[in-house]
């Protein structure tokens, strides 16, 4: 069972804490608690990140084909992988979490189970769709990829709170194909919680003179003041100050030709990120041409996805550094 107690404003607050068998620095999330006797085998937290929730039955093994079946939320992100006690079924873990959530006024946005029927978690003959649709979706990719599809269970719950809504993703699987005793015939639960909030800070804008100096020194400059909505290529209005400086750079250096190179973090499919980063670079070029009169021949857009990171993608701090646009001297 999951041990919980209700408090005012219908906010979930379950018994939380750490256990001796948990990985270092891990702890339960106060909105989700833990199945009794379970151990935390993977844990991560970031103060601001994004996460995709599946909210409709999946139709394809290709991530881009399933985008319409998913929603993305931003905010504080906590990711916890639990290993249930031996002899526990996936149904027991899933039902305990679902009952606790509904009993504390959380709204179930979507749920699925098994690999057959209209509410199945996977599509016929596709294997485990969670494995194909959202790379990195489960912290223990191999364990969740080896799940028995008929015992896969998933739900998304929304928790309404005065300080901002929270979303819970619960993915419970039964793993039967492993190479170690620790994971043999065990049930695992992936609990991901996003507490919605706006990003608290922006990167300081780089001036045209600083861009010129960096390009002269290193042949390129990385920019973080160009903004896009999640999974979209249209450049946002708050990018204008940085666009102004790029235009000034080009005006002050009339012989300068640039590659406009889009970069991403490693969240999602490789080919998808290559395409998205290139389309974002094209949007930057188009804005400079149409809004500032820059000669299109001076700019060549390109996208490399997450092929050229400048930091580790393990945490949001590093992923934020990898999401950038670079101007490279031709």
C-alpha cells in the first residue's frame, strides 16, 4: 500500500523519506509517496525542465507521429525509479498509486494498460511503445524496454494547487528479461512529477561587439538569447534584442558570412532533434532577412541536434547550455 494523509486545499502529502536501500540523496516526492517496501534505484531533480506526458493512445513507433498524443509541461521536474518488493504485481503497485491519487482529489487525465484493446499502452506488433516514442522516457531504459507488454500500466494525473498545477506520470512495468538477480522478475515504477512554473531567469544578451570579438577569437559564438516554444521552430518575440545585435554585427562587418547552427539537448529522438534544430536556424535566418534586410546569401542555416554538446546532458543545467544557436564564420 501507499501510506498517505490528507491536508488542507486537497494538496497531496504522503509519507515521505529515504530508505537505507535507496540510491544516495534520493527521496520520495511529497505529492506521490512510495509503494510500501519499494526502493529508489534512480533519482534526479532539476529546478526547471520539460517533460512529455502521453495523454492519448499511441498510434506509431515513430515519435513525431505521436506528437499529437502528448503534451509537454515545464517546471520543477523530479524523476524517481522504484523497484517494488519481490512478489509484487504491476497491478498492485499501479492500483495503489491510482487509488491514492483519486482519493486525494487528483484528476486522472489518461490511463492505459496492457497491449490489446482500445485503451492499451502499446500498438499491435510494435513492442513496448514507451521505448520507441520517448527515448530517455524511463530512467532505466533497458529495464523498461524489456517490459512484458501485457503487464505495462500507465497514467497521468493532474493535481490542482494554488501555487501552480502539478502533473504526475506513473509508468509501472513487470520486467522478466534481465541478466542479474536484482532485476529478475521484478516490478518497477517510474514516477515523474512536474510542478508547473515559469523560468525564473534569462541569459544575459551578448552585444554585437562581443559577438565579433568571440568570432574573431574562436571562429564562432554561442547565443542563448534566441527563444522558441517547446518542439516548435517559430522564433519568439523576446528574441528581438539578440536579433538586433546580430543584425548590428552583420552591418558593422559587411564582408562577414555566417553559418547559423541550431543545437539541442539529448531529450527525444536524434533525427527529430536534427530536423528541429535546423528549422530553428532557418527561422533565425528568415527573421534577419525579412525584418532587418540582411542579404540571405550571407547566412546559411544548419542543425546538428545534440551532436555537439558543450556540457553533460545528465542534468538541466547542462542541457540548458546545450540548447543554443551558434554563429560560425564561413
